């Protein structure tokens, strides 16, 4: 397999063999080994050879830019408050908090399109339901749904490699916690702006955090600004994960960290848009099913590993390893912190 190179500590991995169902076992295992190494070292990696149609990506990016260019009143026609329990819609700059501070970004919250008759929607399950698509620009709905289908396929392919890297059957996740994945998707626009906030701190597009689920697949534009907290060699430092044409940046989330007892790391990251223009990014979150029980995995590659407890070093000082329950329980505990205005509405409805 060709080595494409790496950007600081974030390797670039050609995943063609995992995506192509006709590839041989040895080629798949070779990719899996590289994924496993990246998950242990930085928890971040780029993927190329992923097979996601470039024309679809270009179309989605152009439509997203047209949406964000609309006057804010028009965008607010699909504000998140109207999405209710499904947690979908638009939020304006400053509407989301990470690490307790408002982020310098606006965004559109999306996810798997579920109609009112879907059993989870009927049961009033938070974060499940129909999307709130804008009326303008037309075509955004179709592009989003096509992209979600393509990225869901890619998510399963990458998870088959991650399963192999742990010495598990390829379908371990697809037949288990990812059988009915919770797919959340966001389109963010980070406006250009002051490098610092009023208190002299950097005006973060997104503050330091880890992602909650299993795997995040991020498409970012040319502006750059994503930073990853590297701990390679025992030294903590922030490294850039700049855009690489044709690639996605992937990182693993808290649930894979939890399942692997801290061997595969959900690594903190943050965004600062220093480009002087808008920065568009599209993170796709591939998460365990809402009712999936997340526990540590008995994998050959993890035998004899004791849990690496890192809560004292974590951005939120919380232990993912102490967590017991379903992914839905975990996520509900988190979302209220990032959208305090919506918290009471969602939590009170889901309890009733
Ligand atoms: O926009 C980005 O580049 C990253 C966003 C992110 O980290 C997140 O939404 O969890
Ligand atoms: Fe993130």
C-alpha cells in the first residue's frame, strides 16, 4: 500500500481496500493496522480513497454557502427551537456553547431523516425526527440526504477496519452497537472575525472538546483552523490538521474510547478561523444506536489492558469509563450543556 504522507501527527490513510467489497483480506488488514495505529496514537487520521463522489461534495458545499449567505431572518425561519425534540434546524452565531463559552459559528443541525411513523419518533425519542430544511436554496435537501447515505456507508466501512484492528470480526460493530447508528450531521459556517474575544481569550470557532460518539468524519474547506491536542511522546501540544484536497479528517469519539478502555483515544480538538473569510465545515457523527448499551469490548487486541483513567486530564473532567448505560443516556447528559436554551424543553418533554 502506498504511504501518502502525514501532516504532523495526523496520518493520511488510503482506505480504498476497506471501501471496495471485492478487495482481498490482506489488503483490508493492512489498512486496518494503519487505522488502529492512528486510533492509539492521536485518535485522528485523514482518509483518502474513500469513494465519496466529489461532484456531490462540491454541490453540497456550494448550496451550504448559499444558505449561510441568506439574511439571518430567513435562516431563523428554520431555527432549532422549531425542531423541538428532534434537535434540528439553524442556530445563529453564539447560539452554541462548548466548554461553557459561546462558539463563533453558525450552523445547521441535521441527521437521518425520520418520518412521524418511525417507532423511535413515535416514542418521542430525543434527537430523532424529520429535518428542518430551508426552502432556499432548493436542492439542499436532496444533496444532504445523498451525502448522509454516502457517509453512512463510509462510516460502516471504516468501522469494519477498526473492528479488524482490534482482532474482531469485520462486522462486529455493524452487528452490534452500530446496527442502527444514530447519525447526526452539521453544516457549520465560521465567520471571519476578531482573533480574540472581549476578555482577551482567542475567539474560538469551537472550544476544546471531544466528540461524544464513535467516529466523526469531517469535510472542511480550504480555510483551515482545526487543531488537535497531540500527546505523542508524552508532550502535550496543539497541532494543525490543515485541509488536504480530496480527504476527510476522521476522529474517534468518547464511546470508542470507552469501549476500548482508553486504548483508542477520543482526542480533544478545537477550531480557530484565522483565514479572514468564512470557513465552512461539515462534520458527520457516526454514533451508536440510541438504545445501544455501551460497554468495554472483549477484543483480542485489548486483553490484559486495564482502563486508562484520564478524567483529571480531560477537558470536561468527566470519566467516560465510569459511564454505564445506553448511548442515549450519555448524549442527553451532554447536549443540554451545549444548548442551554433548549435543554429544559427537550428534557421536560422526554420525561413526560
Ligand atoms: O468544524 C470543525 O472543523 C470541527 C467541528 C467539531 O469539532 C465538532 O463539531 O465536533
Ligand atoms: Fe468535534
